[in-house]
C-alpha cells in the first residue's frame, strides 16, 4: 500500500533513489513534450501554441483519476500524500510575480532545467537568475515573513472548497479539460505560427 | 547524430507525465517539483560560503538541523534526475545543441538579460507561493482527497494530530514545527 516511503520502513537512500528515477521520467516527459523550447512555452500566452495546457491538464486528469482508482482499491492511502499548505496572500502575490517572471524569461524552473539539459544557454541564464531570486527571497525573508505566513488556510483541496465529492470533482475536471482542449485546438488554428510549433 | 525527431504528441506526453506524477505520489507520497531544487542549491551554497550566517538566519537554519545537508533530500535528487532525463530525451531526438533560443526581433544580449531577470522574478514568486506549477498542480491541485499530509494542523487554538501520529507537532504562531512520527502499528 502506498505511499511506500511513508508507510513502510524503507532506507532513506531508497527513497532518494526513487526521487532520482522519477526525476529522470519527469525530465524526459517535459523535454519530449517540447518544454525545452521557450518560444513554444510562451505560445501559451499568445495562443499559437497550447502544448502547456494540453500536457498539464492531461497529466492532471491522469494523476487524479489514477490516484482515485488506487485509493479505491486500497493501494494508495491518499491521506498520506503531501498537500501544499495554502496561504492566501502569499499565493496571490507570488503568483503574479511568477507570471511576470515567466513571460520575461520564457521558462519556469522545471522547463528551464529541461532546456538546460539539451544545451539552451538562455535556460542557463534563467536558472542563474532563479538562484539569485531564491537568494533574494531567503535574505529578505524577515521582511516578507508576515506576507508569507499570513492568511493560513491549511492544506485546502479544491473539491472540499467546491463542496463536492472526490469522484464528482474528477468528473468535473475531466469535462473542463475536454472543453479547454477543444478551445486550445481552435486557438492554435487561429493564431498559428508553424515556424515555432512545427518542430 | 540522431536524426531530428518531432516533439511527442502533447496528449501522450501528458499521459506520460501523469504516470510519473502518480509514481511520485505512490512511492514517495508527494508531487513533482523543481523550484524547490533551486532553493536547495542556493541554501547549500550559502552554507558552504558562510555557515555562521546560515545557522543564524531564520530561513536557512531549518535546512541544517541535526547537521543534515540541504542537498540530501528528495527534491534535490529529483532535479538531478530531470537533467539526465531531459538529456536522454534530447539525445534520442536529435535536439542536443548549445544555442540561445530567441525571437529574431531581439538581440542575444537582450534575450539573456530577460532570461536572467525572468528567473529572478519567477523563483522569488515561487518561494513566496510555495511552489511553481509542477507542485501546485499536484497533488493538491488535481488531487481531491480527504484531509491530507500534515498530521498536525491548527484547529481553533490548539493543534490536533491525526490518529497514528505522535504529538510532536504544533504551530508556534509563525511557523509549523512538524516532527511527525508515524506509528506503524496504527
């Protein structure tokens, strides 16, 4: 029964090795999807390339449905899976800053790592900037702590917030994904830029 | 050199990514991430350069508790794996190349400057929001499960612990201290 590392007595190095192997899968999937190209990623904001939406929503519904099925058959204890704690102000402000960073840099850390792994120098600069940003945050932490720790809501889950069961939420998300995929395909036809997306 | 291959169909790539995410949840009880990996690199660097400052800072000190290295954690190893995974994918697809990807309308220097600044903003925001999209989408974004990970959470004025966890946890008013011990007999 999972999560294996939480519920069984495995040595720490095994969990770390699992993280490494899972990371290989993560990096492989991201690069295969085209997330190593900043112009492809930026296309999400301009409409000519909606790969980001398609990949992440598909991944979300696969993981959601999969975890629900595993939970149903007693193979995964969903109570033991980590949920980020929700701090309202920090999430909102942090989100805006992240958005600005993404459209400026054309990457986020995961895709930046993916691009760096195939030799993109702009990704290297992005990640160096990222390290500077992390350092800036760490050093400014005493000043932003109040914002960072404010309006704590606990590990909030969407289905609880909506007041529906996990199963209903899964269905709603799948329907939303299908609707968004349809819109995405339409947008790509309208704003097409084959010199960027046609690789 | 391998003949250049197209990118994978995004829906197939999404399925692959979803399965990787599921593996992370099933094996390690957590979702995927990347911005945290950058944080750990910085924390380790600061610790190496100025250990005193690291130990005294309210931010850095928690990563050096019990003499532990900040790099000895799941996320840091995962990020290392990402570099290798991306490289393998690039190698089999004929996409390995040192290059600066940019619009023809701007110069290389400008692209690199904006890439750097973008990184500063993005990771700063991600630290504040506690995760970028890879983490926030999973597991708590797609996952809708009953009360989750943290075995201790504040309710009213006192912390409560889920059954099976030791009461070595609490909220001291500014941060969580979770030293959970899972009672495997539960």
